[in-house]
């Protein structure tokens, strides 16, 4: 890229970051919802009134939205509207990444100290104030897509087990959205969600109560050391988006192997990022994944002890090696549709 072109590119990148902050603010204040609900173009005063917010701040926000090509305004800057075709996009999960940006920015001072030679190895998402509420909101908006597109279609050959009634664990269940979603779809099976964060487990219990799901329970437990008595306890184990976050993936995989029955099924959804930086060139989504991972997954995976040389943004090859090493037989693995992940279906 020429110097001038690069200068423009940098302006675009940093400008988009600032605009994304305004998008997040629109989500948090309800202004995006107000704009989506407008049936005709409206004035700043009407929009502020409808949203129940201060007019002067709403005016500034609308300025950012118009400059950022999200909201439209007439040449007199009087009537504002959101194009109809944009409205459904604001219901998509990408909006949650704008909230993730705010969450990451809050952690940046901590992250900076982790870079320093004598700084800490990392920090845990358990000490991260807005992580679990964010996870809950994000997953609640995606749960049906993840189940219908990424998980259930790949379980065809074990669907009869789930339908007949088996004991299933969801390890690293987070706020329990997927655990409850699975439990609702397979009412004869019994589901146990396991997570080491008290906040996650509390939110998961609330999710199951809100959704009136009775065949699910949650345990506060470190998956690196599951109870001894759980040897060969589970028929099926699900793990979704967890292993790249943990300090010792080998320990967790070995615990999953120990607690799964012989012939049991292990369904793992794991990050499938480009393992090579070169392959990520010119890919803004990869830049977003690295940045998110750097603020959350990586410090969490390095929080307990000395850093490992494994990257949180790992890919199919490294995951496959780890699974083979743990003794699993991989039946198949397929890319997922909702996130840059891969679904591995294995047998013990
Ligand atoms: C990215 S979240 C995914 C949550 C959930 N599986 C989902 O997809 O919605 C990763 C979860 O793994 C949990 N976790 C990380 N290390 C763990 C460990 N050693 N034992 C139990 N849970 C762990 C975290 O608390 C967090 O809830």
C-alpha cells in the first residue's frame, strides 16, 4: 500500500472503531431499537422522547450514525430514519461484537500489564466484571442458530441415544444457554452443566428457571479436576467453545476421556482460526478474532501458571493433535456456520 493509501486506510480503521463504540451505545441505550421501531422519519426531539433520553446526547449520537452511513437524514438535517433493510441486521449477533469491543476496552489496562516482561501471565474471565453477562446475552441471541445449524445436524447417528434418555454433560457450560437448549430438545435425557465460574453457574440456573427446563442441573466445578466418582459416568459430553480458553487443555481432555463411558460420544466445538498469520492477511474478521482473543481467551488461558506456547486462536491441526493425544477417535469434523469454529464428533 502507498503511504497516502495507508494513511486513508488507518483513518478508516480507527474511524470504524469509534463508530462501533457508537453502535454499542445505541444498543445499550435502546436507541437502535427506537430507530428500528420508527414507522416514519423523525426529528431528534421525537427520537429522544420516544427513547426517553436527553435530546442533546441523542443529537450527538445521531450525528455519528449519519456520518457513519447507518442512519439517513434529509438535507436540512431535520428528519432521521434507519433504512428498512438495515433493521433485521441489528437483530443479528454481530451487534454483540460491538458490546464486546466495550468489554475489551475496559480490560486493556490489565492486558497491557500482561505484555510487560515482569507483568502477570494473564487474568481470568472469572475476575472480569462484564464477561458472563455479555456471554449470556450473546448466547441467548444465538442459541437456536447454533443448535439448528452447527450441533444437531451433526448428531444424526446419536440422536436416538439422546431421544431414548441418557446422561449428558456440558463442560464449560458458561451461562447455560446451550445446555438448556439441548435439554429442551431432548426431554428424556438428563443434562449436567459444569463450569468453574460461580457467576456463570448462577446465570445458568436463572436461565433454566426462566425457560422452565427441568431435566438440567448445574455444578460449580473445575473441569481440570472433575470428581473422582464420575469415572465413566456420562454417555455423551458436549464442550462448546471452551478448550482454547483454558490453561491446560490436555488436563481437561483427559478428564473428559476419564468421565466418558466406553463407546460414549464427545461433541466438541472449537475455534478453527487460521493457524498461520500469513493466511489471515487482509481478513478483518480474523483481526477481530485475534483482538477479542487477546483481550479475553489468551489471558484466561495463561492466567494460572507459566505461559504455554499454544495460541488461543488455534486451528484444526492443533485441535486434532490434542484430541488424538487424549485418546479420542475422531468420527468426523465439520466447519460451523455461526462462528469460525469446527465441530468434532468423537468416540471413546
Ligand atoms: C467461551 S465460554 C463458552 C460457554 C458455553 N460453552 C457456550 O458456548 O455458551 C467458556 C466457558 O468455559 C469456562 N471454563 C474455562 N475454564 C474452565 C475450567 N477449567 N473448568 C470449568 N469451566 C471452565 C468459562 O468459565 C466459560 O464459561
